[in-house]
């Protein structure tokens, strides 16, 4: 098993993972076998820490702590570091970590670094989570059904029609 440590952008760490707001893109990359992180065979994310802050001079010390505490075999600089060329020092710090620790550093997790530089964000819509538009439509449907039920509650024969509508929705 390859033990992976992720050193994320401190700015995005505070906001959440771009486009998803939950620090989840790296984990989705692993799960869906997408991007550089997803292509690592037998990889397991064991550590995820924010960068100490711009210009990123504390990344080497952070990498050494991750090796000592979490026994990290490989590092990943996630795609969020590269969005809109957000961190111009990431590539040079990756080379410095590789040279000092002897462990590889992947540039990009869900998207390769070169591709992420031209992106502002990533928006992922998993199939089982409805969009905001779908949620609003479902809420309107439920409100309308409640309105019909309240309006026609005194007529027992019409209640069956409303229950039929609920089953169809």
C-alpha cells in the first residue's frame, strides 16, 4: 500500500475544495481513478494538511512532519494549488521536497497541473445528488401537493387522488 500525503493550498483549505466546498476532489480522484492521484495503484490517502501559507516556504518542514508522523511514501500537490496559476512556487517546492526527502511529488490530484492552471474551479455533480434546480422543483411539487391536500382534505374520495400524485412524484 502506497501511503499518500496531500499538501493543499491554505487559501482553498479555508474555503473548502473549489467547486465542491468539502475538500473532496482528491478523494473523488482516488475513488473514480481519475487524474494523477487516481492513477496511483494501491494508494491510500493517510494525511492531508494545508500549506503553511504564501509563498509556501514551510512546505518542506510540513513534508518532513508528514513522513515522521504518518509515514508518507508519496506527496500530492492537489489541483487547487494550480487553479488560475494560484501558486507559482508549487513546482519548485515540489522539486525541493523530492530532492530533500527522496519521495515523489505528484503535481495535481483530480486534474493535471498543466490543465488546472487554465481552470478557475471544478464543478462536479455526482449522479445521486440533485442540482439546485431539481431541488427547487421538488420543493415546489411538494408545496403544491400540500396545498391540494389542505384544500381537499374534507373530501375523502379526493384524498386517494392526492396519494396517487404523491406516488408518481
